[in-house]
């Protein structure tokens, strides 16, 4: 099944996607959404981020080659952090840079993400798959200089618009071997298969749910491969994952200034 979230009569509305048609649902799929009978052509739809999570749980340093580019050690266990739900941005909408006086380097991080189907607490790796509604793309945008300056990552990864997600949510892919390609202005910057993940998705869900309950609709994002780098205003960043699609966003200068 493939799901999208689109604007219908000005309201965010879930839909099932089949052959470029969107079959609208009365609720989110993880709330038991049923088809309303209304069908839209995908090309006529404004596509929104396919999630409304209570939280985004993210994983740092989960690809060997990304750890090498920062000269870091392989962690003994997954490093978790939370991105606020207010950071979510829709496909095609701008990533807004903080004022330059606040931070001077903002990086893209193309990642495979998943959306939780049902409440998950103390889930075993063997059972993890049944808690997953589907897979999507997340760009874990990071203010790299603030990440170093603060010593922890909440502010650096938590700005509004720093979590573009989408365009599609699908369970029709094998998450164990998906190619992630990130381009900046059309030039390839990251290209790696999820087969290179240090901790697999079942292992991550077991580890996360030992600590916290994942709620239906929550997002887990699995870490980024090597090749991260800065984005500047007017750049276009695009993350493509086979079978999911392309999440593309323009980069915009801050409309706010700090004096
Ligand atoms: Zn990341």
C-alpha cells in the first residue's frame, strides 16, 4: 500500500495512492482510515508530509562511512535524539536557514524514515515489522556549527522546516537494501544503500522501545550515509530512494534578522 497526505478543500487529508490517483481517507491509516469515495488525480494535488507524529526519533552515526568523515568512533549502541514535530516541512516547501549571525553552516542529511502503525513498547526485533506502517524519506537538516557549539543536538536539528518528509509512505519496498541518493543543485552528494546501516530497523525499534513508547504516526529516521555538506540560500536539495520517490526542497534565507 502507498499513502500520501494532500490538501483537499484546504484541509490536510490522507489518501491511498494507486496508479497516480489519490483515494481520500476519512482518517489517518493508523487510525483506521476508510475510503470516502472521493478520488483526486495526484498531479492536481498539493502533496504534504505523510505524517503527523508526536515525535521524530532520529539516530546519529548509523553508517560506517559517515562516521569516518567525522573521524568519530563507531558507537557501542545507537545514539538517539529527538527532532520536534514542528520541524516537519512538506515536499517542495522551503528549508529556511537561520539568520547567518546565528549559524553559518546548515547541512542536508538524506535518510530512510518509517512511520509507526500501532503503539509500540518493548518490541522485539523479530516483531518490529508489524509495528511499521510504511517507509518514506526524511532530510535531517542540521545546523552543523550549532551542533558542535551546543554539545548536544536539539537546537541544531530542531529549527522549523529542518525535517522535510515525503513524498510517499509505502510498505512496498525492502528497507534492508534501498539506495539513497542526495543531490544538491542536481549534483550527487550522497549515494549509499541502507544495506550499509550499522543498526538495522528491527534492531533500532527494539532499542528505542526499551526506553520510550512509539505512538501511531510517530516517525523514526535511520541516519545518514557519507557525503553530508552545506546548503546555501537558493540551492535545491533532493533526496531520492528507490520505490519511494524524490523529496525535493528549495533552500531559503531567513526572513528574520538578529541585531
Ligand atoms: Zn541524521
